[in-house]
């Protein structure tokens, strides 16, 4: 509590007022978790969200008039084992793209997770949560010259080690990651997925499943996935596209959504198609989560970062509030982290401050198709644990 002094009846009088450590003043606050879309203030205290409303007073105040203020953006698919794997990128670079939480999906396996934790996760300026790879060494052979799918050698499948690692690090591990498809698993088919599911059931966590070219087929993958499991690269091009050549959606894709499978974009180097997205959106099938799958081979295009991927969906006609939902409360729910992706009182005090630009912007998908868009979201600043981070703006 603080106080303000005013003069009445010729006397100075003090009244107690609720003071916050930090207040973001006058931005367009979009919090899909609470159905909020209004110009107002957000207050933080002791590292947590402490209030939303007009006229909030803070020890530190930042005017964000004309900006969009959302709960801290969550990129549900990244690769940030920087220096530990060839595909890893510096999490600091992604933090400057507006994200407060980065989810690394399978860069590390049980054989090298300790190094990832000590050398990247703990020192990171932003929160990093991981999906542990079912393969012992994670994604170890992914570069411009070397491309070895870690699920192709079944000797590397490490279910016992994975269970032990997850039990030891439940605070930083949200689930198990498995990559299947011709590039990731060669001719192993669905065996790596079946092994990952055994681990997921043993530890009570979801799987995130990568799919590329067959084998296996998308249908073979989806029938093995449970409620709460995440299919990433869900709007990929042919082959293994969820869309039919006649502009419909495969029945087995619709059945998987009805069963509770979560559909995540995971743009990446070769896994997102404008054509597929148009078909899916035209049929009322929006992604549950929007993520970048940023790694060393796509950070300079075509994926770039989460905000670029979100902007592509704006330009494809997805409403802004739904785009924000897919990068805040939806990925938080997928990870069962109700304290993230929301401005509910008491939640973790993260916020992303964004600029909304109109003009002419060039976008490209993973197939090389160009799209001229009229809208773009860019980063203006972030708040992490209730602190305005000048160093990450």
C-alpha cells in the first residue's frame, strides 16, 4: 500500500492507495484467457500479476499507449540448446523477438539433458521449458552438411533413461518429444513413437510428435496419439498434409481433434505451407497453437521467429485475438502450466508489449511461396517476473 496527499478544507489529507511495483499504462490489453480486449493498465507486484484496470499506480510506470499488451508469449516449438547441438540458437536472440517462454522440443535427450540444463536453461534470460527427446542424444546430427535422423537407429531409443531424467527434472520438462518420418526416423516407422508413448504413459506427461515425409503416414501417427498429445508441423505441405487435394480435411485429422489431440504449427525449415493453411482455415480448422520451430537452419528464413509466424496467420485472415490465444493460454494449457499465458491475478508476471504495423510486408512459407501481407506484429518490450527488461528490448 502507498498513499497520496491532497488538500481539502485547508488541510493536507492522506489516503491509502494500492501501489504496484510496475504498471504498464494505457495499452490495448489482450488476454484471451479472461476474454479481455480493452485499453487499460496492468499492474505487477512481487513478480506476479497483481491487477488489471484503469488508473493503476506504480513505483515504476511505463506508458504503452498505442501498443498491444499480451500475457508473455510462449513459443511452443524452438531449439535453443545453443552450443550443445548444431541446430541450437541463442535464446537471447529469441527473447528480443518478444517471447518470455521458449519451449525446446527435443534438442536434448536423457544422455545430454544435464548439460542443456546447466549451460543453457539455468543461465537463460527467459524461461526455458523442455520436451525431452526419446533418443538418448537428442537431435545430434542436424546441419547443412550432416543430416542424421536420431530416431532412425533404434539402439538410441532410451525409455528407461528418459523416465529417470523426467522424474529428476519435472520442474523443467513438460513432456516427451519424438520425431518420426523418413528424414527423422528413416525406415523405423512408428516404433520410436510407440516407445515414446510408453514413456509418456509411465510418467503421466504428453508427447509432442514430429511428422515429415512418410513412412509413417500421418494417419498411422494420429491413431497412436492420445488426448493432450501435440502434433507439431500440423499444417505441413504434401506429403503427409492434413488437407486433401479436393480442399477438404482428412477424416482421421478431424477424428484426432475430436479425441483431444492438440495441433501445433511448428513452422521450421520445411513444415509450413500457405496452401495447407488456407484449406484448413477455410474449413474452420484453426491451429490450437502457433509456434516457430526456430533453429539454426531457419532463423534467417523462412521461419525467423514467433512474431513472424503469428503475422503470417494474421495475413491469412485469422483474428488477432485468436492469434494471441494460440501463443499464450493455448500453449500454457498444452503444458499444463496454468500460471503462464494469462494475466489472472497471482499468475507469473510476464508480459509481451507489441507493435501492430500496417503496410506492405513480404512473407514466405517453407515451400518458397511468397505472400504479400498488410499486417505485421513486432516486438516493443517484455516484462519477465514483474520486471521491465530494458536489456531484452
